[in-house]
């Protein structure tokens, strides 16, 4: 669920989003809060949009330096401004370019790469061009194969690529990741409430195949009257009202 306001105020930072096609969403907040950052030293946020994931990672891990790539110039400018206004500005650098252009510069390896990628591969594109670019995988933007290949090329040996996708799209991405030599290590199943259908998967990929550690998170209680205790605990350091 996206937040339609021009800004979203967190406990320690503010995300202005008037110039970004994709607004702050519950999904993205879960991704940022659940992202495994053990041993994090250098993180890349692919398609940063508002800069939300970069900011959440900076708050959670005081030692990590963060690169962020954003294709849309207006969104990149807003992400850079959000980072500069935060307590962690010196640790976040935003690049207004495609992932391919960024790769061509030969960046140093990353311990972590995170992405909330375009996922409506076969859906009808919405009329707004910027929103379409943000939400749809297409040859002129970012494909699953491109993201997987980039991660295979630029992750450290024990690094992690973490992505959030709807369940069918995650199956497609997992296929592309396997072709690039990356395999699921952990999976978070996100549901609206306990027992409801899975809305999203958050999967961390690494180079070594093995058993997948799986857990679940329901955003709401069974009666849908409130946030669940697990959701409250996960976002306790970020949301103002929990």
C-alpha cells in the first residue's frame, strides 16, 4: 500500500516524495526493516526512488556506506535531497543513471545489494510514463536478468542480493538468479493478516546453494483491526505511530 502524501515522516528522517513516481509503501518499509545487514560494509540500492531503503539501511547499520542508483533524474534529485537532509548524508551517494551505466564504471564489490524492482512484466502499463518505468520490467529500463547478472558480477563472495516481489514474479526472478549463479538463502513471506494469501516474498540470494530459511510476517491482526505484534516490533524504530 502506497502513501499518497507528498512526504512521509519517520522517527529519524523525512522522505519527501512529490517528484517520485513510486511513493513510500508498506512493502518497501518491510523490506528496509527486514533486510539482513549482518557484516554490511558497502550496500547498493538499485532503483532507489525516494531513497527510502538507503535511508533505512543507514539508520540500522552505522558502519555501512551506501550507493544508490536511480534512472529517473527527478527522483534521483529528490533521493539525494532526502539523504542530505538526514543524519546520514555523508554515507549515502545517489547516482542518476541506469544500472548498466553504473556497471560500466566498474564499481567495487558490494557486501549487500537491495532492490524493490519493477515487477509487472506482463501487465498493462499505466498511462503515466514515470510510474510505468518504476513499476514495469522492460528492455529500456531494468529487467530481472540484468539485475541478477549485475549482482553476480558485483557482489562480494559472501554477499547478498535481497529483492521484494509478488509471488509469481519472484518465481521468475529466482529462475534468472539461478542462471546467473545466485540461489535463495532466506525468504520472508509477507501476508496482510495470518492465513491470508501471500502478497510478497522478500528473498535474499547468495552464491552458495543450500536450504532456504523461511519465516512469515502478517502486517495486520487476524481480525484486521490493528497492526500485528510482529509488524509493530519490526517497524518500531521507524514509524511514528505504532
